[in-house]
C-alpha cells in the first residue's frame, strides 16, 4: 500500500509538472505570436469630419464611425469615474487582470448557462482595450489567454490614464457613437464638460448592450441601469449621497441623433457640394476618417430662408397646374391598417417616392371619402381630416395650359386606399372658393385638419453670394435632396434667357454707348448658320421704335438687343463672356445675345456680382478654412498676406491695408451704369410688381425666360448680397403659357431678399468716382426740362455728353429685310421676357 501511494504521488507530481510545463510552453508560444501592442502608444483612430457654418454652428458630419477623440486630460472626472465604477471598480489597483472578478464572472456563468444568456468574461478595462484594438470578440479560451497576456504587457508599458483614454475614445455606445465624446453629442447634444452626473452615468450604463438600454424603446430599463451606475459611484466614494439622489431624480433626457450627413434639410445640397470638394482636395480617406474641421461660408439664417422660399413657390406653381394623382395606392385597406401602411411607407421611401426631408408634410392613407372631405391615417396610427376646402386646388392636370373641372366633391380627387402627402393646417378658416365674393363668409376650419399636398414635378435652385468675396451664403439645389441629389444651382446647365442681356449691354457701354443711347426696336433679321435669325419681342409682332439702352434692359426688348449685338460684333461679346467666366463653350452666334447659350445658376450669379462690386471678378467659394485633427490649418480661402498685422500693441500706426487680388473684369463706372439700369428693372421694369413692390430697399436684377417658357430665371443683388433663382423641369418642357421669369422665379427671389435684408439698413448702391448723375427724361434719355414729369437720375461717365448720345438708327443698311417700325403706346405691355 505504501508503495502504491508513493507511486500515485509520484505520478501525480509528474503530471502536475507536465501540465505546468505544457502550460508554460503553450503560453510561451502564444506570447511569441501576440499582436504588437506598442502601436497603441500612437493611437490615431478614424475621427468624424465636421462641417461648420460661418457662425460656427454644425452643418454636417461625415464618417464611417462617428467618433471624436478627446484626450484624457480634457475629460471631466465624473465621466471617467462613471465608466470605472460601472466596468472595472479596481481599475486603478490591479495590474491588468482582476482575478476576483474572473472568479465572480465564472460563478455567474453557471446561472447564465442555465438561463441561455450570454456568458460573462470578467474582463478588466485593460483587457477590453486589448480585445477591441488587437483581437477578435470570439468566445474561446485561446483568445482569452492572449487577451490576458497583452493586458499584463500593456500595464507594464502604459499609464492607467493612457489605457483609460484608449478605452473611452474607442468603445461603441450605440446610436452610431464610437467613444464618449461622440455619444455625448449624439444622445444629449453636449460636449463632455457639459454632461451631468446622470448623463455620464447613462453613457456608462449602455456599455453592456446599447440596444438593451435604448433611450426610447427601453427607457425604463435604461433608467434602472443608469441608477445602478449612480449607486456604484456613490459606493466608490466618487459622489456624495446628495449628488446621487439628485442624479437619480433626473429624467433620462437622451435622444437619438440624426443620421450622418447634413443636420437640417435646408443644408443637404450645400453639405453634399462641400463633401465633393473635400474629396477633390484630400481624398475619400481624409473625408471619412481624417477628423477634419471644415469652416464653410454658409449663413444658416439665409440658408433656411432660401430653402423655405424655394419650396413655397415651387408648391404654389405646382398647385396652380393641378393634381397628378396619389403617390401610390393600397388595393385593399384592412381594418388593422397601421402596420401594412407603415410597411408600404418604408417601401416608398426606398423607392424615393417619399422622403423624411419633406417634413412637416406627412405621408397619409385615405381611409374614407365623402363629399365634404376625406378621413386619413398616418403611419403612427394617428387620424385626421382633409376638408374639401383644402383640396379645392386639386383640379385634374391635363397639360401645362389646361386643367380639369372645379373640385366640388372630395371623391373627385381621392379614393379609399390612396397614399398622399398632407400638411397640418393652422388657419382658423378654410380658403374661400375661387370666384367667391369678397364679403362671402369663411367656413371655420374643422378640428385636426390637414391640407392635401403633392411633390412638385417642377424643380429649381437658389444661390446667394457675397458679391465682394464670392463666399456662398446659401445654396438650395432642389425641392428635396432625398428625392433627387441633382443640384440645380451648380450642375444644371440651361439657357439663361434675358438674364444674359446685361452682359451684352456692358459691352455697348464700354464701346462708346451711354444708357441714353438710342437703338431701334423694330423687326430684325440676320443670317444664321442654316437659316435666318428673326428674334421677336414678348408680344409677337409688337415693336416700340427708337428706345434708349436703359429701356432695352428695363423692358427686356429682344429685337433691339439683337440689333445692338450685331453692331457690337459677336467676337467682342464672346470676349466679355470669357472675362465673366459665364460658360466654357458657347456657340458663336448672334442668338447668344438673348441667352441662347448655356450656363449655370452659380456662374451667372457670380457674373452679376461683378456689376455691384465695382467690376471685380469673384470666384464662388464654399469653404473658408480646413483644419486637421490636431487643429493645424491645411487650407484657407483667403491667401492674402498682411505684413503689418502682427503688431503686439497699437502705437498710433495706421490700419493695415490688405492687397486686393481680384481681377478687374470691367470698368467700375460701366459696372455702376449696369447696376443703375438693373435697379430700374426692379423699380419700373419687368420686375416692378413682383420684386420692387415687396421692398423699399435698394435692389437690382433681371428676369429671364427661354423660348416656350421652358426655363424661368431671376438674378439680382442688393449692395452686399447677390442671389439667383432658376425654375424649370429636369427634362425640359414648357412651364405653361405666361409662366415667365417675372411670374415663377422673381417671387422666390423677392421673398428671399425681403427676409435677408429685413434687419439691414437700406444702403444705396455705391457710386464710383468718374460718374455723373444727370436728370434725364426716362423715355427719351435727353436731359430733363423744367416741365418734364418722368424724370430719373441717369449715370454718365465723366467724358460722356448727355446731349450728344450715340444713336444706332441706320440699321436698315445692315438689315434690308426689316420693315418700318410699328410704333405703339410705350406704356402698354412693356415686359418682353424671352
């Protein structure tokens, strides 16, 4: 027996030695194949690129992982300790492995196995860093051993604060948030130093499983887990009992951040254009992983006004051309309609027939229809009513010029199962029927009423520029970015129509003409490439005889503009186009004088900026400055040098003078003459009613409409703000008879400019030296006499003689097919808008 016991003891000892030796060999093998943990000394994670407006507010974010890196020194203590108390209470005591925590986790795993729950690993924060950065998440013994080996090495190499910094900047906290800084912004819209104890505790609480503690779907569980963390902070002596009680009493207050990209629907087109330019400058990797800070030129207030003005008037145009039918339809509407309708809305969003950026419009399902209105339901189960008065506009669309019969019953417009857009109606009374007497009583609005809406088929763009610097202050490229990403302010190349005329008249004023020079407005024919070119005025067959250059622009005369262009020569006009950088390629034909070439809204708005800024060329810019993740400036728009700007103290020296590197595109006196003429367009000409009647601030501009009313434009400016509007179909077709620039585009411009200038002083346009303002008869251009009533101040260059204005009245030699001018009353129908 003694021998047997001795043999067994020896065998056991040998076995233990063998196990120990094998374990040592195995651990040694694992140790040889460990990832290089020393790379964590230079941690540079992918970081979100953030785009800011000119006032510093956030415009957009671009990233694969939403993360902001914050050094541990900048993190408040209650944020750091919340995670330590929740995840690893002995973090500052252990050397990478908490053996007591391991034993506790294994005991808990017995119950987890029986309940079918996920197993606990008992990992320290150091081990989690090793796993998250260097290993996988697979639940294997080998991975756990490698994690423990790396953790021990990290503890010997790095400080506790560095390890905690890695952890807090890398951990995934749901809501597309990587790291505590991104989570603070995404859940609470706060920086780390603004977080309360309760908010920091919630962020620490969700490390166990973000979806389990979702702030909306699982709010009760989230509050319970948050309060557990608050309790751990108190138990660890990090906060007082009073602070703990106050924190536990607070509501959760967490929200879900919007998706990456633009933070607001009005910014979507602008943000996308900025995104493209960053990619062009630095590439895709820098955009999505580089953590760039991009300061842009956009003004959030002007951007909001631009988006709302464009949408409002596109809807107005669309509704006056009738109802094209519902977005979609459900063949059968079941009694429990909410779930199938919600699923249908998701399908329509994926098909880009419905979008979230159309709010406050809401997709609605027609549940029932009667003569007086329709009952509708929304995807969340809410119900409402569309009364007949709020769908009276929805006459059947037949063509751009024809509508169906008046809507006298809701059943003529909608039927059960239709999917439509509806917008909450807040007015106290319904709109009066078309043609109703002024004293007819208005019907009160039924409770919870919505107006019928439809996505416009027409589209457009609006851009606003600082005319002195070229900084783009607002850009809207369409009705809905989510429905169509095509940016009509930048990408759409269309014929500008009469908005091109001021450039032709600029050539004339630089060639010896004055604003009072006379040009014959009469039928005009010139040889074209393969036929005769015969431009006509807005009213076919109507001409106004000898007219001043000012009247040619103010009343948008086509025939006299073509006659003037022929006298100037197409070559000189093309040379001016190159100066203004209006287009890269235009046909060398007389028709371009009336806007037959193609350009973009951005280019022509930048061209108009030259008129108001004293003849200086400007390049539209969207980005002012870009900084890398360390704060170093890697790009700036303003490259001027100021050698005397670094004085430490003021000692009576004069202000530094910055050089002006802008190109001199045209004579500043000519630029002012065109500005004065375009101001006349707004005061007396084709935009007098739609723009001039809306504001008393100094504004100048020009309407534009192309043949068959396919494109409508208005481009103009105040002394310190230029803006342009374009409206048209993406696949060119007529907007409808009479739907000209003054009717379709000018109201958008007017609404935008009224809001943009509302709080600005009415500063007059700046007059350069070398210009004389002379009182003249507005009709004849001759110096005004004592009895003249129609008198204006005309801008002449110092060398011009107002009494000897040049007259172009001998064009019959150049134009043998012209008939005698048909003089008409010049006060009537002076709104040629082609």
